[in-house]
């Protein structure tokens, strides 16, 4: 009863024991407020109700939902989220109010994590491993998980705002290493890497996979789908004339466009002649002819088809004859792009 009227308020829990604790905290806070203490009952009740630990626990209970609110399926990403939540709960194990978390508190967490990294983890033989870094990258990943938990808490109305949405990052972007920095720069370097892999029976298959991916431009998850006994319409299957192989593009690659002008500037300079024709309804072929001694020709052509024509590539052939190299890329065009428009784009970029 408040002011002789019934007052019903949601407390965000179904646990009787937690409800009793919240009511007790509210009664105490109300008494302190009547005696002149600055903190009122509403604020004290909110703090008693929602802590950082509770935010993380709720995220765990709802099975680590993504931005769409869908529980994550079993896999690498979920396993990483689970592991990071355990580390977060190891530090945020008290009653610290969730909405009171600020950058200073995150700095303290960063300092605590770096101390753990310097010590290294304990191996099976009892010794400690040597740290590979200062732990800043790991902290950023763990705070990403904490931010996911906060975002979910806001959605479930446990808190009103996410105080760490605009937090500072500890690992500088300039320190990141991209895979293209370690990629072979020419065919000789590529063959050297493949030879190293083929020198051992345990990694010989990776050497062949490396060469095949370099020749076709396939991703690893696309290359490993190829089968020798596949039918013509299955991954690895040959057309009746034996001139083309069927490739299934990875699902993630259909909507991702991570290439830009800076990437194209690093492409091999392939001078030649290109033409685009429609083979059958909805299926197109871009044929490119260049000098035989051009390195990286297949990569350059498929790159431009993907970027400028936004084509979904499903087939690729290449051969050489009379000091000339020929590459044919079979693909579809995005909705709304006509053959005439695509031919104009091809004439400009090929």
C-alpha cells in the first residue's frame, strides 16, 4: 500500500526469494529516505533488482540471442560467447548496478585481464604458458559479449539504456593483421608454400587445396565441397563436354561485398579483351582474352565480375593456346541489371 492505494509494479523476476530481498531493500530505503538519506526507495529498488551479473546471467539463460533476438545455434560463435560470459562473471560477481557501469569500470576490468594474461594459463604439466600479447584484443572481444548482453537487457526492459554502447576500444585497429598481408605475391612464392605443405603426407592434401583455390578463386568452404563422383549439377560435377565444373557458392558470400577501390588497385595488371554474352536465360558468360604470361589473370577477372557486375559466379574455365590465355566466368546478374547495362559495365572495366 502506498498513500492508501494498491501499487503494483513489475520486479522482473519469478523467484520468491529475490522478490523478498527486493521488498526488504525497498522498505529499508524508504525508511532511510524519511530520515533524510538522499537515496530514495525507487533508485534503491532498481539497484537491488538489476546488477551486471544479472544482465550476463539473463543473456546466458536466453541462450545468447543475436541482434534479431534469435538464440544462437550450437557452434564456434556460441562456444566463444559462453566462454567469455564465464570470464565476465568471474570479475562482475557482486551487486554492482548495471546502469552504473562506465568507462572507468571497464578500464579496471582491462587492467584485471591484462594481469591474468601476463601470468599465462596453466598447462596440463602444471607450467604456465607464455603470453602472446597484452590481452587488449581479448578484452575487446569480451566487452563485445558484455555489450550483447546489455543490448538484450534493454530489449527485455531490465534496464533503460546501454551505458557501454559507445565504449572505447583497447586494441588499435592499426595493430590488426589482415590475411592479404601474408598472401603469396607471385606464382613462385605460391608454389614454394604448396611445396612445403606437400613435403609431408599429413599436409599434402592442403597443398593441392591451396593450388586449386589459387587457380579458381574458390573459398576453402567452397573447394572442399567438390567431389569426383558428383553429377553435372552438383559441386565438382563436369558438364557433358567436360569444359566446365559446377561450383556451389557459400551462402555467406551471396550478400557480402567486402571489396573496394583500394583492393582493386592491388590487382595484377591484365590487359586484354573481354566480352559478355547470355548463354541461356538468366545465365551469362564473361570471356576474357589476354597475354599468356599474365600472372593472377583468373583472380583479376573473377574479382571484377564480382565487384562491378555483382555477379554470382557458379562456373569457371581457363586454358591457354598460341601464347594467349582465355578465362570464361559463368555467372548470373543481380535483379534489375539488364544485359545491355552489364555489357556497358564490362566494356568499361575489362
